């Protein structure tokens, strides 16, 4: 597959488009994620999963200056997937309160990518995220869950079984250490990390207040391909789609378009050979 990169400079965009928020915009984000968890409603996961601490270099291979600038210093992982991540990775994201059509679209895109050995990345949230993870697993593919909680906590609680399956047979990652307080802003922060580890991001369905938009801008800032499903591009009630397209996002008409924007697994295998494998156990 041929790599096609979308390049954008944060200097050419307003503060919110670059993912850098003013105080008023930050307050608005807090309102938008009001239903995210706190300590009382995030379920604890079993302690049997071994957690390792890695650097972004160990997780992803060599990074450029912009990637290093916005990468967390440490990432906590659990699961058998080999590091550095060897295959093309695509994030499938969208609304937590997804429509039936949106869920069907997420499943279709996931199946197409999984059939071509693309690792499916998502955030373990309700709706589109859950459909992406579950479809990847049912189709015999691989998936990565990027959590907004420490690895020993689960949100939403209904995804405890799914999270354990991913930890056992795939990979779950978090930039938040065990014992780190669960805060609403963490779920926005993790979107930046999810954009970082994904070679491309696909927004399947999202309203003007969706947290998925933050990842969209982060993907563009990093110079990563961003795809927006055609149905929401054609929705005249949404303003964000036109803004992102002006800054380099692509209208997705067919899931196979994504394959043209992803690096080949062979290219990533060559990176794996260059980076020493090292992981430190975390308590």
C-alpha cells in the first residue's frame, strides 16, 4: 500500500483547530464530556494482567520532532501484541450514542481493514468504538484499546468483558499510571495519544460536540491522514466537517480508500528490526 500523508501546520490554524484551546473553549470541552466517569463509576479490572511501561519509541519506533513533542513520556501496556507495533494501524472513532446506520458503517469499515491485516485502534467507549473493537475481534483481526483510565479500571462498566478480552489477546494502552485520578479531561488527552499511534484516523459519525473531533484535529496536526465518512460530510447541520476538509481531511466514500493511505506491513517490519525491544515491569 502506498503511503499518502496529509501535511498541515498548526501555525496556519486558529487555536481550537490546532487542538490548543482557550480557557473558554476548555470550559466548553468540560461541559461536552460531562457524562464521562469519576472514581465511583469506573469499574476495577482484574489484577491478573501484567502491565509493562514503555516509551513511545519502544511502542511505535522512530518518531519525528512533532510526534515527540506531543507524545506522553511513558505509556503503560498490557497484552501479547509485539512491540514496536508491526502492522498498519487505523483508528475508527465516533459517537458514543451512535445510530444503527453509524454502527453498521463502523462494522463495514472495520471488516474491510481487518481483511487487509490492518490493526484497528479505538478508545473502548460506547457506540462506534465498541463496534470497531468487537468487529475486529470477530473477524479474526487485531485491535488496540487506548484508555482514558488507568489499565486497572474500566469505563464504561459494560465493556469490562471486552477490555479483558483485549488485554488477554490484543493490546490495551494508557498514559495514566495505576492510581491516577480518573478525570473527564483524561478522555480528551487520550485522543491525542490515539491519533499518535494510528497511521490514519476515520471519523464514522459525530456531532458538533463530539470528543472525536479533538482526535481529528490532532491527526491533522501530526500530518496523519484523516477520513470523514461521506454520510456526515453530506449532513448540512454539521459545521466541523467542512472545516476539517479545508485543512486536509478526506471524504471517505469507500473503505478501500484508507488502504492507499496506510504504510505497508513490510515497511513497518523494517522499523521493528531497528528498535531494541525493552519493557520495564510496572507495579
